[in-house]
């Protein structure tokens, strides 16, 4: 399945917002610790937007080939594993 124009526009808007937020944080004069925390937050925001894009694109193609219940179980299982790994790190 191809990405619909509005989905692509939403991704563009999200990345533009992430870049502007990162630029604002980079321009502000902060201590080294707060700058590192800000950079870490920006990186997590970009990673989560990439994950959101992946969810939309993969979900759109997988839902047409598998039952909704199986899709949701696999989706929640992967999310639970990722959250568990993040909490253990």
C-alpha cells in the first residue's frame, strides 16, 4: 500500500516540529546537564516519530493480510517487550 498524501503531510509536520524544537533547545544557553537532557528528549521525540511512522505504514499493510485480533496481540507484545527493555536499561 502506498502512503496517502495526508499521512505524508502529517509526517512532514511532525518532523518539522521536532527540528524546530531541537533548534530552539540548541539556541538556548543552558548548563551542560540541561543541554544533555534536552538533547536526549529531542532524540526520544524523533525516535518515537519514526516508530509512529513505522506503525502506520506496517499496520496499514499487515491489517489487510491478518486478522485484527492477531495484529493487536502482536502489536501489544512488541510494545510490552520494548517497554520492559527500556525499564531494565
